[in-house]
C-alpha cells in the first residue's frame, strides 16, 4: 500500500511540475503568458528563417515536406520553398497566354483548353498586334 501511495505521489508531482510555477494572481498569470508568447515568437521566427533546431522541428524519416502535412508545416520556410518551386514550374509551363508555334507546327484538331495556353503562329501574333495598333489610332483620331 505504501508503494502505491508513493507511486501516485510521484506521478502527481510530475504533473504539477509539467504545469509550471503556480499562478495565483494576475501578475503571475501575465508573466507566464508573456513567457509563453516569447517562446511561440521564437519558434515562429526560427521557422521563417529556416533554423530548425530543437525537438519542436524534428521530423520522422518517413515524413516528407508537403503543405498538407501538419507536422511538415513546422518547417515553414522549407514548405514555402517547395510550394514556390511547384508554382514556378506550373507558371513556366502554362503561365503564358499564347504558345507560339513555328511554321512547321500544326494545330489542327486541337481543342482550346481554358487552363492551357492558346496556340498561335508568330504571323498571327504580328497580325493581331497590327490590328490592335490600327484600332488604337482610329480611337485617337476620332
């Protein structure tokens, strides 16, 4: 019975220690919250700067960096760099309005996709630009 009581006492002391110092008045509560806010600020600053030191930033070997995983969001800078890289690749491949073709390329049977660039030859682009200049001159003269 004595051993059981000592075990319960040690578990209770561990729980009390994990809760920190007692906060019986508003000043002690304010001090605790200020320290907690400072710790969160330091973690956020480290995440943005990419300094992943400490147990908070530790990832398992099985986890990868992806924006969908909550644990990988701890490594904010690395996730942002990966998302930016994916965005840049998408913009490089599909971010333009027109895809210019050489004279040898054909676009017959190609359906326009709203998410993909429209195909046009350089001659079509030059004619469209010339037409736009003529219309602009007409508007300025009228």
